[in-house]
């Protein structure tokens, strides 16, 4: 995973509501780090979320899906499918 703000390489895994980037200190559980954010409009693509004022502040959205690439770069569908497949066999601790 890549930090949306400083492009630092981050460890993949569960992101807590208060998690911050070790490099720049920005919140990771925020709209800017979520792959559901439409970067052109600045709005969430999910129809069930409420509008958020500060896209860089932490949020408590249950639909949060961490972006695995740098902002503005699209994830390849094959990468997304591969990650979902791995999630099927990942052990929950």
C-alpha cells in the first residue's frame, strides 16, 4: 500500500481508525486513502455513505477499502481479483 500524501510504502493489512503513516503522520483511515473515492469529483462512489467535509481527516466509515496504489493511478482489475482471492485464505487473528 502507498500513502496518499507522501507516497511512502506501507505494510498491507488492517488499517485501524486512528492509524497514521509512519513517514508523514497523515491519517490512513481517510477518504483520500480509500479506493472508493472518485479522485476527479472528490466524492465517494458508494451510494450508502454520508458526505465528508475533510477528505484527509480520519473517518469511521465501515465501507473503507484501502487504496493499494498511489492516488491518480488505477488499480488493475487482475490485482484486485488476486487480492480478493488471497483474502479468502488469509487467517483472521
